[in-house]
C-alpha cells in the first residue's frame, strides 16, 4: 500500500463521515521504541548502551 492509497482512503472516509478536519493526538514515544528503531537501523544495543552511559556521566 502506497502513501497515495492511504491518503485517498482517508479522504473518502472523511467525505463519507461529513467531517472536514481530523484531530491527531500524538502519543509520547517510549524509550523502548528508540531501542527497536536503533536495532532496525543496524546500530544495535551496544551503540544505544554507550550513548546511555555517556549521557549519564
């Protein structure tokens, strides 16, 4: 599914509901989300751990 597909689907849903605006509430991110993201990007836990110790010092 591409971005355009999602946008089109949301536009259709908004038109069907009669709403003209969407209120988006951003949730706070968890520290564990950052660790998972680092692992996906190839940084791994070692890099995260090193940053954590450097920040704490």
